[in-house]
């Protein structure tokens, strides 16, 4: 009996402890809620920029904003890339979101449709020339039913890096990078180097740095989805040709040679382009910073992605991030003020030149190029010019996860299990089915 | 209230003493012992659980809608989502091979490590070590080990003249690669079997030996039945855990996309994708209930079959 009493007591203690725990959870919300401190509107800004290079830059921008006026105070909060958006989703559902967040450019429309972000139309209406400050293909991604739900922040673009020293060694003109796929293959062949039966250097690898989807974008000029008509265009004849081209290219070497060769690849010093194992590499323009830091003064050039055939267009591919206001944010006016500051030409130029990053603001991009010099300027200028032919491929509302059906089919082509035509036909059918089931 | 309290306790105390039989008291104590779990379940888990059951019949997307759509999600899953079947197939493949293999390996290892040879403790520690290491670090390590050309696994295979497969790059070998990796950390099960092996009375072996049973027969007729409750436990929890495989595929494939040609799209990975990439939360909830029911049925079958092969000492507990 005494035991029974003891356990009841313990039970009560346990219950009390649980109660305190729950109460503690409830309290933290009140503490975090943004109120006004000394008449200032307090807002919280979330992003995943926490690295040694990016964090100081964004903190400086936040600090500049706080000093530039005395009505709004922004607190910067870093969250890891892995869970920032799931946390945001939970906080939106709970009605206690951050005031401004950096989010993926490719899913702005989904969030708008799902009521996760604030419609900025009423703010943008007062700023009629705001939209002209940004690259049109980026501005297009933030529109849902013609209303903007975010402001583009940064972007990127894939360009061709080529090693001028190796070009000279192979008897190629270092000032004439390949401009078509045929030229690319021919130049690459000349850059190949063998010692015995082993390759010690390859001219180019089509699936290193970019995936088959970028080759498809380059070939078709529109990508895998027709946004205007809201339907997939995956089995476009040019897309089929693009896959066939990659396959034929790789078949010249065989998958074993390529796998063996690729397994030595890493990043920084171990990057194949930097270590001289690859004569040419497709990569985002920011790859320049790795060459600068680890390339030991190698002589290299940059060029737009070669086109399928002369006149087909040098279409490249990019992504990016936007600033938006989560639904339920307490001070949307203040949030918008901060976003405007964040995406203004001056701050964008600062971000761009410090991080060697493509930004969404056109004037900001141009100013950043002016701040740079030498090789950095050369690469950056090309990257900025390249934005005009860079495709952004947002997730279509009709089938946001369509790539999960397309990529496995492309895998099958690369593994030799399906012909490009059959695979892309199947992918087309599967995506059509998905789009239909989402209607 | 105040005045009643002393009165109540006075009258109640003698009454409980009389009415609570030993069995009832034991039962009550049992409930008190599991009360932390029950309270936790009721306060924290039960709400979301019921919510997700309801949500599975809606087009819930967390932020904009929650309309009742009946069985639509379930119908769509079965008739209109190829990835659902692919993911279920991948998951069953993984469970069917991984769970028995791990149980078998762990029992074997435990028996080997139960022999009286010097240095045993060191071996036990070595084999248990992988269990202590935590998730993502282990996966990254294995991605290096399984590298087709420079990885340690294929390098060692090449020493004995075997050309190793491309493991995580070849859709035929991705699941075996994961099962292989899982097999490496069977130390947790091994420890349980070891503990249970040490509890087998020596007298049973002695008696069998006098009757002329050889080592193999002693293992089959004494060791296995005596540790069968632990095998049963490991088997059931292994199946439950196996069906929930997620992290491995999420970490070990590019962007968590489920590996080459969808070969590592497990049930939970597809569910996660639907929930957090597409925000089709209602559909994801429906998927999670399908998984729950699959696991429930398998566990019930297991419990039903248990009396045929699981031997409890004392014999009366079913």
C-alpha cells in the first residue's frame, strides 16, 4: 500500500512537470512575438546565409537598413538550408511566421497558390517602375495570376570555362572557344590525353557540372515545360536529339572510363578543371572564385554554353532566390520596406561584388561589374550578359514535382536501358497523367 | 470542499484495502508504470494522429484549404500514382531482404562472440561500435566506401579478383548497397542476443550432451528456442523500422531524389516529397495511414504466428 501511495505521488509530480513543460512551450511564443521597442517596428528576417563569406555581407546590409531610418528594426536570423522552409511552413500554419524570408525562386507560385505568402500587388502598385529594375525572366517567376508574391533577389547561370594553357598545348586557338556542340566535341577530342591505355586528361564531360536537363534546355530553348500553355513538352524532337548527343559523346569513351575518371573528382584543388584533368567544364559563373583561390594563376577563358547547331541559341539555365513576406506576418508594410531596400540597386551591387553572385537587379548587376577588375570583371560581365539567354524553370503549378517522373527516365537512357525517344515519350505521358490528376 | 477532504480519505482508505485484490493492485501498478507513455501519447501524439486520419480524407495543404474529399486521396494513390507502387515495391524489397538477413547475421555473430576465446571483449566492442555512430555521418562514410572505383569495398573486392558493381550509381545495386550498409550495424541486435544467450541455463546443454546431441543439434534445439523471444522482438521491430526507411535514401542520393531510375524512392521518401515539396499534405497523410495499416497487419500476423516458434520459459504467457 505504501508503494501505491508513492507511485501516485510520483505520478502527480510527473504530471506537474509535464504541465510546466507545456506551459514553457506556450510562453516562448509570447516572448518571440514582434512588438515595438522604443516606438520602432521590430521585424525578423530569415535566410540560410550563414557561411563565413555570406553572413557578414547580409548582416552588413541589415545593419545599413537599420541605420538608414528610425522606424523599423530588422533582426537577422540564420537557419540551415536543410530545414529553413519546413520551419517557415510550420510557423505560417501556426500563425507566427518571420516577417521576411529568402525562399526558392522556383516555387513562388505554389506558395502563392497555397496562401503561404503575401500578395505584394498593393505595394508594387505604388512603385510602377519597380518591375523594370529586374530581369524579366526573374520577374516572371514571382507572378501568380499577374500579381507579384515576392521580389527576386539573386540568380545564377551556367557558362563554359576553358583552359587556355591546355588549348595552346593542343594546338587550339585560346581565343576561340567552341560555339557549337560539334565544335565542342572536336575541341574536346584534341584536348584528350592518354598515358598508355589510361586517360590522364579529358577534353570535356557533358554530365559534369550540369545535368542532361540543361542540354535539353539548351536544345529546345524552352525546357521541359510550356508555361504559356500549361503543358509538358518533354519529348520535343530536339530534346531527344540532345540526349542522343550526350549518349553518343559518352559512348566514345565508355561508361567505365568515365566513371573511373570521374571518381577522382572533388571540389576546390581536386576540381578536375582546376587540377587540369578536364580541359573544359560547364559550371555556374561563381565557379570563378574557386579558380581564383585554388587555380594557381591558370590561364582560362569563359564563354556562353555552345549551341546545338549554329543559330539555335546559346540558352543556358539558372535558378535563384527571392525575398517574400510569409502569410500572417504582423507588419507587412515594414517587411516590404526592408525587401525594397534588400533588392535595391545599391545593396544588390554590394552583395554581388562581395559574393561574386548574379543578382536580380539589372542596375545592381551592372554596378557590380564596374566594382570588379581584371579576370573577375571579365567573368562577371559575361555572366551578366548571359542572363539574357538564361532559362529559369519554375515548378509548374499543374505538376510541381514533374521532375521526379522525368529524371528517372533520363537515368534509364544514360544507363542504356531505354532509347531517348521511348524514355521521353514515357516521361511525357507520365507527366501529362500527373498534371491531369492535379486538376 | 475543505471540510470534505479529511472525511473522504478516512472512509476511502479502508475500503480500497478491502476491495483491491492482489491482481487488481498489480494491474493498477502496471498502468502507473506505463503512465508516462500513456500520458505522452494522449497529450502529444494522439491529437496529431487523429488529425492526420481526418486530414487524409481532405485536400489539406497546411495553409490554404482543408475540404473533405472522401476517399479521393486513397483512390488516387492506388489508381493514379505510379510512384506510389514503385516506392512500395522498393520498400518491400528492402524489408524482405534486410530484416531476415540482419536477424540471421546478428544471431550468428552473437553465437560466435559467446565462445570462450581470449580477446572476446575487444571483438564485442568492435562489432558493437557501428551501432553507436549516428546516421548522417555513417551514410557519408558509406558513400565514400561504396565509390565504384576508389571506394574501399570495391578495392577489396578487386584483391580477390571480383569486379565490384557501381553500387549507388547502378539502379540494380542501390538497394543491395543500402542493405549491405544496414548489415554492417547489426551490433544492436547482437548485444540483445548475447545477453539472452548468457541467460540460457548450462544445465540444458549438459543434459543434451549426455543424451548425445552434437553441437549443431544443441544449437537448433536449445539455443534457438531459448533466445526465440528476442529474435521475435528483433524481427517485429525490424519490420516496423524497415518499412519506415527514409534517411538513408534522402541523404545518399542527389538532392534526396531517390537515386538512379527511382531505385531508392522508398515509401517515406515519396510521402515526404508529397508533403513538403508539393504541399499535398492530405495525400501524404493518406499515404502514412496506408503504411500504418500495412505495418499493423504484418505485426498482427507476426503475433499470430509467434506461438508456433517463439518459446517462452514458464510457458503460460502464451
